[in-house]
C-alpha cells in the first residue's frame, strides 16, 4: 500500500506478490488506523515503529494522483522484485472496467475487483453497508472492457466479496475471473464465530486479538483450511462435469454459454415493478463475441522493459562485491560514475533487490557501493534503497526520490557550475520533487535545496535533511528524524504520531503552518541539541551546504532559532520507556 508500515527492500525482494490497494470493497477507499494500545512489541518490530504509538495509514491519493503515478508505482515495485507479481486492487463500481484497462496498460500483472459485500469486522458499518457494488457487476464489466481493448490476456483477474460456495466461484469464473479470494469460509473453518469484535481486541476465539490470554484460545489448524478447500474443489469439479467441461480455464469468460437469468426469481425478489424493467442481458454478454480475435484469459506476461534499465550496468559493476559479501567475505568499496536523465526511473532499486536477495536484511557495509550521478534523475530515484548503497546526484531529482528508503543513503546537490557567480541560491530553489522519502524505514537523505510537497510522509526510521519543504511535510510520520533548514508549507505534521522534526524558524511563523492535532512545539534542549548539530554536520559534509555551515559557525545562537516538533503520544511513550529503564537500573 504505497510503501507503508515496515515495507523494506528485503521485504519486497522476498515476496511472491506485491499488491497496491487503490480501494477496498467494503470501505470507501480511506486509509485505516491502528490505535496505539494494539501496537505491541511484535507489531512495532514488524512495522518498524514504536510500541504503543498509533499508526495511521494514509489513503492512496498521497502519492497517486493519476494513472501515470500508479504506473510509476507499479514500475517501482517490479524493479524491487523482478521475479514477483505486482497486483492492483480495485473496487467494484460503475466504470471499473475503464480503470482496469488503465491499470493493465500501466503494466500490472494482476488485477483484483473487490465486491461491496463483506469486509472485516473492524470496518465502519456505513462502509460495509453503503460502499461498493456487487462483485458480479464489477467483474463482468472488467472482463468485457479488457477483452474489447485486447488487454485481457496480459493480466490475471481476481475477485472477492462474500464468495462462500462452489456455485459462487463458478459464476465468478464464467463472468471472467481466474482467481477467487475467500475469507469468511476459511475463517469459520478456523473457529471464527462472527462476534464482530475485531476492532475491540476482545475476540473470544483468539483470532483478531493481540491479547496473549485470548490468543491462547485459538484452536484452528492448517488442516482445517486445507480440508475446506478440498471439499470446495470437489464440488466445483462436479459443477464443471455437469457443464461438460474439464478445466476451470474452459469456464473463464463463458458467461453467455452457461449463465442465464431466471425471470421468476427476479420478480420474486424485491419490488416486482422494478424487477420487470431490469435487463441483465448486458451482464451476461460474452466478451468473446465483443472482440473474437482478443484473448479472454491470461496467456502472456507483461513487458516491464527491465532489460534496458541502467540498473543492469550497476548490477554488473557490483556483482563481484555482492557475491563476496554474500559468502561472508570482504571487498573494497566501489564507485560508479555516470550521467543520468529523467528516463532513468527507479534507479538503484534493481541493484537493491539483488543486494537484499544475496545478503539479507543487513545488506552491505556502509558506502560499499557509491553511485555518482550527474544530471536530472528520473522519478523514484533510490526507491527502497538497500543498506550499503549511496546515490549522490549532482543536479536535481524528480518526484519520489528516496521513497521507501531502506537503509541506503541519497544525496542531491546542485552542480557547482550553477553556484558560480552567486546568482543561484540553493536554499531558494527546488532540488527534489514531491513525496520524497515517502514510507522510508531507515537510511539517510540529504538535499541541498528545497523539497516539494508531502516530504517524509509516513517516514518511520530514516533521517532526512532539507532546506525547505512544500505543503503537508511529515504527514503521518511514525519514526525517524527530519530536519528542515528553511521555510515549510502549510499543514505540517498532520497525523504525525512518531519521530521528531526540527524546523528552522527564525521569524516565528512556523506555528501557524503546523497542524497541532497530534504534536506539540518546543525549543531544542538537552540531548536534542547535540543530536541536531550532528545531523546538520552530516548534511554539510554530504552536500557542502552553506546554510548548514553558517548555522554551525554560530551554533549557540542558531540553535535557539529551531523548533522541535514532537508528537504527544510518542513523547509519552518515550518518557515511559525511560522511566522503566531507570527503574530497572535501580533494582
């Protein structure tokens, strides 16, 4: 879900399928929230955050404003795992077929059309009852639109939304689906009794809870689910036999041959006067008749054009070093220098995937691979950059720079020729685009210049230093550190539940631009002074920033001009942890 909650290079590189959730069938496409009392030590470790601090999941519009943005994220994820699948989850609604066609053109490998029925017990009642349409409408429209536009054979189509019986699955197949997601049936097979207490942490059968005592009550076994699916498959086989078919492939998209409307049942359900005017024939229109020359099920792979990417050169150059470290040895650091332009999208990500696969989560030693680029880099530079890889750009960077940063280091600074004569002032010019460091989990990013909007959204562990940001900086941030050596836009720190931001505010205007819903502002004091100074020193060393150098030259005076942005819940958790440590030390 756009690189949120502990999504790292290692996590992505070792997955089979990565799904971008654009919407949910039983929710109106909103983000979710995990309250702090549910964030146990185990969950915090998995998600790269702090125990006891709430997690707010941003909706998709934070980094996806168009089908082009979605195509970029699909490309990012494919680079992060060239062997895996990239899936996009859509919701059954009027026009979903057109959206699915765009998603197929954006080179998704897999599309889910989620029905409006079902939803977790934690979903809002209004969402469960009022959001989305039946999956039958969505999957039929999607199948017909994709076949009509000769896009169907590129993707696998899946549907969900209260599928329970073999009949449901066979109907879904006839309407065009190749995969079928079931939740309620398998959940009941595991012991769920449908108490609808999923959001209260009081599940009496130990399924939807973090309470150790309640979890001990869980009696489900893998064999229960296996048995459920065996019985399901057996009845599906009988249905296929009755239709004279030998495989599910024959049933996919065969709606016009095997499905028909029963007028009597249509009239007996609901208001007869409305049912009489209802024509379901378009729903059962055979897509094969709409475009006889097009494929009606998945038969070919998408061409993601990974073979022509610049990362192939980077992987060749670093191959020997990676192999050496993977075997437990040591190697001399390497430096790769090359020019770049905005065609080099997602640079460094395939290299990171190779490192994560070979060396595991720790990656490489610091600065083992240093990539020096000159020019204007393309979108998503350093997406999910693995530990040990440093990318330094002399020029500027596009949107999504450092997105999902996973322990690597990104440096962007202006070309020295621009600085000659003193006419170009970095701190007054944008050097990196929107959504930089979105969902970063670890690593460092230094930008000698101004960042765009939504800087450090959902950062959970990285350090980012920049000389100004646009609107919505540090939104939904849950960890890490952010230092802003210049002006900010409005709505800073909205939904920020963790981490700390330090903002230079000599004119005392920042308070009016900060969203105070979850944070408090204060001076930089105590241990924070040395911490902040160290971050600025790193920034100056990496970028030769004059703004940073001037602040350090008069540090005693400069530090008083900074404001510390501290989430209130995060502060309370840190104070509690310190008190517990002090108690243990005296015990």
